C-alpha cells in the first residue's frame, strides 16, 4: 500500500525536492564570493507527513475464561481440549426443559394476542374487508338498506293525471314491473292520436325520454328501468286526460309513510349494529400494548433459553475444560478457556508528548526484525484514556489492529511501529533550516530575485517528518529560496 512506502522512507527526503546549488554570477562578479556560501531550493508542491515511531509488542487480541450465568446440570459437552472453534459455535449446554416449556407458553400467548389484534384491525372503520366480521355485517346491512330503499321506490306506483290531479278515474293507465334504478324523480307521459294499432302513442319525458305506441292489451316498456305501462281502451275518458305523471317514490300513496319508516329503520339498524362490532382506536391501542407485552415475554424466555447454552464469543482454540457431563455448574465460575489463535494486536506505549498527534483510525506500518523489515499494515483502534508512567515518563497505552492476519505473526513478538498521524498532499514546504522565526507568529525566508536577496514573510503550517515545514502563504511556485547560507554571505546581504 502507498502509505507503507511513505512511512518506510520517512528518514529520507521522500519528495522530489530539487536542491539546486546556484552560482550567483552577479554576486561573484560584484562581491568575489564563491558558490559554497549558500544553497537554494526552487519552491514546488510536495507532501508533508507526521509520523510517530515507537516499539510495541504483539499480543492475542482475545483470550476468554467462559462461564454460565445460571446454575444447572451439564447436559452436553460438544468440544474437547485443543479443538478449534468458530464464533457462535456451541461449546456446552445445560438442561433446559423448564425454560423450553416457558418459551412455548410465551409464544402461544403471543400468537393469541396477535390474533385478537388482527381481528380488531380487520373490524376497524376504513380497515374492514369482506372477510372480517365488520365487513360481513356492513355488507349485510347495506343489502337490507338497499332492499328497503328499492321497496320504497317501487311502493304503489301509479299514474296520476298531470293537469287534473284529483281526477283519478278508471281511465288511468296501470304501472307494473319493478323499478331497478335508485334515482328518484318522475315520468311524464303525454298521449296523442296516431296510426298505432291502438289508435294512440305517447311521448315520455322526465327520468327518461322516448316515444312508444299506446298498448291497451300488452304492457309497453316505460323507459328502460324495469317499469311497464298499460293503457285502458281508447275512449272518451282516455282522450279526456292526455298527460299523466308517475312519481318515484309515490308520496301520494297511503302506504308511503310505512315503507319510508322501514327504510329509515334499516339505516338506523346498520349504525347500531356496526357500532357494536367495530373496533375503536382505543381498543386497538390497548390490544397492541398486550401484544408488545407478550412479545417481551417471548424475548425474555428466549434469553433464559440462550443462557443454558455456552457459545464461543470468537474463533479460537479451546485450551481447557474443567467440567464433565452431569455435573452442576456454578454461576460465574469459569469452566472453559478459549484462546484466539488468529487475532492479534499490537500494544504501544506512546509518550505524552506525541499522543496528541495520534487518533483512532490512524494508519500505521509494522515491521519485525525476524522478517527482514517486511511491512504489515495496521490501524489504531484504541487509545487508553489514562496514562502509565514508564521510566519516569508518562505514556499512553495505544492498541493497533493488523489489517490482515498472517500466520507469521505470533504473540510476544516485538515490533517497530510507525504511525502516520498526518498526510498533506500538494502543499509548499521547506526544510526548517531555511526559515527564520523572529517570534511564534513571525517568520521569513530569503528569496533570490533578479540577483538580489530579499526577505519574504511567510505563514507556517504543519511541521512534518524529515524537518519539513509547511508554508501556508508568502511564496509562489518557482520561487528560489535560500536553504543554507554562511555567516560571511549573510553579512554581505544584510
């Protein structure tokens, strides 16, 4: 990886800094100097790094003494000393017959409560369907209401004289059939003499429009909604009243109020019936609470069951088992020792002067003397919040994890660790010797322009590895900066 190469070569100037030893011809001609009095560098973009170097030791990342949280009789031991196991593998189980019974009971209660909740939701307004109790009742009541309304619309349908409402004599036509529409309104029938077999025809207006021959023997369709009309013989009485009206519903009928009451009663019955069956938001919320409690009971029972099984918390090798089948275990007393054989980490003691630059997630390169300085990638995973004094120096224990496991890595090996704490690409930088610092906030460098030396104020940034200092502002790419100058040379230019 690229960052390994950066870290490995930190003791050498990694960037392609061209150090140009310039013979200042003008200076030599005018002042008689020589080109060993100073050195210069052309400013160009480079990389600045900060590295913390320390020695650490490899140790197993995970070792564990395993025990049960509960007492019980050992039912089964599935591993032996020396067995390799993976994370989650079952090592030992205890008798769990009582816990299993409790779990089955909790699951049964949860199923019951969920069924009740499901039924309540099916019976709520807006959520009902044909398969629910509420849906079936709604459908049934809607049919009853429709039937009552159809009865109301078809009750005692008659044709009344349009111009002489009180002249309801025997000459009135007869209305038959069943009105199939749910639309209320009137049919207006106007008769006139014609060449029809009966000697007359009629024009239909109102709910429907049309024209038909008057029938005195067979009923004639009155529109298209299921009604028929039969006229009496065409005689003087017939000719007396040429316009008739059929009202739907027939509010003139003596039975109208009775069938109207039946229809309104059907509507009221639906409201009362549904109110007794439908679920309220309060009922559903209460049942949801019962379901939640039942679900918690199942989870608690499952936890109790899981505590009867000892599993490997990580992959490794079983180094010891101190229990036998049939024995009774005591809570919190270790009975299995598990060692990780493929997860190692490095512990490094970093002085307090360097720890401020180190953060969790920093990349690092690790090398071992035994492996010809081969580089192994690692990452900082933990920084101890408290310090430990080593040789009278406060240090912070820092843990690094290898990027990949390697069979050559073993617990106890010493390792050289280089932690890359900062990496700045594409910045200007100069060796610290090229910078003159007047104070903590003021600094300048000497730049050669047109054969003359002038001081240029600069803003300093990060101080990196190899003595490089970041230049934030003050210089431009291509500037020629004096990186070394003898006292004699400086005396001539100051």
